[in-house]
């Protein structure tokens, strides 16, 4: 889509994700057996025909750089335009060079990049939103309504403690912007916005001159009465990776075929970096029930209601129940694990028993041996 430019923020360290963000930012968290969270934001834009995308980094971004690379998997490796990595620092000032405090400050730090945008409109999105959004349809509604900013909102029961919520009138014009509500009401914002490039630069310049750095407070809250904020309601699957519990719950929802079909619709394929692994192997005594198992796995024990990323090994006699096992993890002979999220290269030794709960999964840090 020649009229849209994409900017993705991989910009916040989520304290609620505990060990999962020790070696990575939330946009780089594995999801769904073969994807990273950022794959969905990139795919949403590419599926809408967007060819120019800026990826704003923040803390712990090496894993993200390794995964995204040149953007070739999303056809964003181009001589002109394509994928651009934007630095994780604010501009120099009285505080010196430091990681930025909010999205507006991040954009102010790359103000010269904004001047290179060739398209008339920009879509801003968080890199840790897992949703298959119809960006083309959202942009068409934005143009039709004449809104200054179109805000994508979710319509589901999952509440985000640090999220933004919106109340609106019958025409979906936003009338109230609520931030970090103890008892949320209205529609949950999915931190995806469409606005004109001209307006974006004006907002960044104005906020920068007033030392305002928060998109939520300095733009959405402060200007809700002077700007036309329009809500696009998304009724499909949408997960914001902000806590271990939501990560686990939303991942487990993918075991429902209807939810998988909603997220992975053929109309808008989710693109990802290839794992380059052989097909999964299931031994004579191996058993898999209601699980997602990626290529390269070797299953000789029992796997039930679980999600296994590539290269996972489950040895004979081992039992895996309600778990999420990241790449190259190993469950040794006769071990039992239930309601566990194991990061990359975790090894559970023979005859060990490790049990969490569906309401409180156990997280095992990368490269651990238990």
C-alpha cells in the first residue's frame, strides 16, 4: 500500500514477564510454536502492501536483531525503503544520551527519519501485539471517517493493568481516554494507530518542545477534545504480551482450532523466519495429544495439551502436560513436567518432577538445568 508507512515499537521492558524477557525484549518472545511476537506486526503491515517499515528498538534488542535480520522473510530487504532499525536512545539534552521514556520521545530522537517517509500516512504498532489485523480495512475506515487518528481497540475479556481504555459514542468517536485503570472500562486499546505523516510530525515537534514523551498521555489524553479520535473495533484474537499469565493463557488458547483459524487466516498469512529443521519425529512409544509440535522435535514420551517449539526433545517415559517449551529444550527420561514455560536450551534431568498450575505456571530461565 503506497499510502502507508509502518513504524513498530519494540520499546518497553515488561516487568510482568519475569525470566522471559531476561535475554530478549517482549517483541522477540516466541509464540505459537514457530513465531516471535514481532512476526505478527511485520506480517500485518506486509499483508497490507506496506514496503517501508521502521523498527524502533529499546532494551535487550540483540535477540530481535538476530531474528529479524535484513527483513528478508517479510520481503523487506530492499535497496530503497524496506526495513530500517531505529536506535533506542533519546536525543541529547540536559539528561544526556539515555534510553527514551516513551514513544513520542523515541520518535523525536529519529525526527530526521520521519522526514524521509515517502507515504502520506503512518501506522504505528507495538511489537508485542499478537493479532492478525486487516490494516487495509482499518486504513479505508480511517479515510472514510476523516479521523485525525484511528485507534484500534479490542473487544474481549482480557484486561491489561497498564493498558489504555477508550469510551466512545455511537459513531465510534472516542470521548474518553483512560490510562492504567484499576477497574478498566470501555474498549481496550491495542496500541495500533493510523494518522497522517504530517500530523505525526506536528505532534512529535509539539510534544518535544514541551518535554512530553508519552503517546498515551501527551497525545491521546491531552488532545482527545481537539483531535478527532476514531475507534476501529477488532473482534478477533488479540494478545498483548505483558505478563507471564497472559502469555500462558493466550498461548494455550491456540490449542482451540477455531482460535488458530482466526489468527492464522490464509487471507493474511503470518510470515516468519524459517527454522530450517527436519520434520518432527514421534517414536513407537511416543504420544501427542491436542498439542502444537514444531519441526525438529523428537517425541518418545507423552505430550498433552502443550506447545513445543523446534528442536525440543521428550525422551522415553517422560510426560509433558500443559507446557510451553522453547527451542532446543530437553525433557529427559521419566521426567514429568506440568504447567511449565521453559526457555531456550532448558534441560529437565531424568526422573525430575516439576509442577506449576494453570493459574500460576512455572517459568524456567534460558540455559537452565533442573
